[in-house]
């Protein structure tokens, strides 16, 4: 798929996933430095930055099926990120304020990704 075929949502999702990745990197730094937490922080980093990486790959997809697959992986990574954020919150590594802000962004990404996937599948038939 060339860039001309991408839907308008793609630019939004690429910007939002990049900004989210920056937040995840900064949260990882905080967890490692201030909380001496490395294992969950690394898992969060991998999943949280993978959302944007897969959305970016989808933007350069070779076919509609490839696009849907990559966006599906981004969606799965967003759900995994949500899991790690919830676990870090429940175990006291991030407080209510920090959690509320970042979990809302994560849930917004999930909603957008699911909408993009649904739209792509509907336009595939």
C-alpha cells in the first residue's frame, strides 16, 4: 500500500502512538531510576513502544491483509501495555494520578486501533 491509500486515521494513530512511546520511555526511566524496578518496566517498554512500531509498519504495508495484520499486532501490544500499567499501579510502582493519565491514553489507542481494523476489514470486502 502506498501512502496515498492510507486512511486519514493513520496519521492520527502514528502521531498518537509515537507520543505514547515517548511517555512509555520516560516512565521506564522513572521506574528504573526512582523505583529500582527493571523487570516490569522492561516488559512495559517493549509492549508500549511496539504499538507505534507496528502502526508504522502497517503504514507501509504491502497489502490490505498486511495492513490489518500489523494493526492487529499493534492492538495486541496495546492490550499488553494496559496489563503492565495495571500491574505497576496495583503493586504501587505508579500512583493513581500517573496511572489515570497514561491508562486513558492507552485505552484511547486501543479504541482507535480497533476502529481502524474494523474499517479496514469492512472495506476489504
